């Protein structure tokens, strides 16, 4: 196997950069020939993945979910056969063969969770690379940004903003829980207008999450049945409930049992248009992606991923 390591050296507080040499050694022990590309931005990571698609067996994102999403976008751009273009097309005219691999070295690492990889152990994940299964996977987009797992607006996007901008010094789960508690004290619900594959509805609620994969925020399984291979987005709406009830229900998001609450509804659609009665930020896999109104779409089988079997992002047989 020949792999390009697209590494964000600042991910995880510099952990990705510190571990890169050891990742290379771990892969070399399994017979993987590697080259490195240290990213300067998410756009740089996307371009590197796109250019490598035809000449490598794998593009391995070494970093957080933002780096993973950028690499996924680059591979999809090199092979638009998954979304209407001719199969195997690439800008250089050669078949795009590279699959997306992940060495989780960021904060949330939910892409690794979706692929069945050890989210907290980048070296263990690297050691599995040659043993993983190549599987076609969907990719979602919003405001020109591709994402593998979850985007959303409302309470969760504000939590993301606070966690990243004000609590970046804390560990991943503590900073998200701290941001949830802080936002619960000062935040509130919004009036949302949803258009799901052309069918409109309005709802007052805390948040709308548009999920391609099951989790975000470091293991919060907001859409536990979301699949990376069904050609659909799971749209999770948490309606207007009291703050105390929200606080009681919130811990269940780590098991996915929050969807059993009567105030939580899950829809499925290939195209989602979302607006609100006030300005709300949109976050996709932990990265800012503009503000509402926004349109979310799925690109079925846009990329190939290296995943464990079974993997949470591929539920069912």
C-alpha cells in the first residue's frame, strides 16, 4: 500500500505533529510506503487529497475531523462519479483509486468513531490501516463545505463556538459539557423552518442537526441510526422543552437514547433547507460553515473509506 499522510501538525494541541514520525514507523512495519503533506489550511488539505487521488492507494488524514472532512472533499472532487460524474474520472484523466484513511489525532475524532476505529489512540488506528475494509461512503455538504458526520444550527452550534473559542484549553468531553451548561444558562430556543426534499414544516426548538454519520462533539450520538451508505441525511430536531428537562435528557445523547424522548424527532432526506427566526451559526464537523439560511445535501457513494467491520457509521448487515 502507498499512502499520503495529510497531517495537521497543530491538531490536538500539537499531538498530531508529535506523533507523525511514530505513525510513519507503525505503517512502515506493515509494509505501507508513505509520503507526508503538512497542511497549512483546510483548503490546502483538500487540494493535497485531490491531487493524490490517482496515484496513492490511500489518503490518510492525520488530525481532527476538520482535516478528515477536507481530505474527503478532495477525494470526492477527484472522483465525481459518486455524484453524477463518470466513474473513475479524475482531473488528470486517471482513475481515482485512493481511499480515505483516518489517524485520529484531533479533539472530537468522530470520523474515526464512525469508521469503527479507536478514537482515542491514533497509533492503534494507524496499526489497523492495512486490515480495514474499503467501503463506499456518502459525503454531505453545506455552504460549499463537505462533512462526513454532522452539521447543525441552534444550541449545538453555539456550544461548538463556545467550546472551541473559549474552552479550547480543556479536554474534549469536559469542554463540550462545560459549553452545554454555559449555553443552557444564557441560550434559548429558535423558530426553525425546514424543507425536507421539498416538504416544508416549521418547529420551535433547541437545535436541528443534519447528520451523515452518527456522532459529533467527541462521541455524542445525536443521530444513532445515521448511515454513511444509505444516500440520506438524518435530520434530528429537538423541540421546545424546558431547560430542566433538556438538562435531564442531554446525558442520553452519549448512548443515543435521547431519540426516545417525545420532543425529539428524526427525519430522513437527501436535501435539507434550513432557516430560523434569528441569525444562527452553522457548524459542520466542528468547523464554522456560515449562518442560516443554509442548504444541506448528500452526495451518495462520493468517496471510498477504510473502515472496520462492523462500524457505527455502517449500521445493519
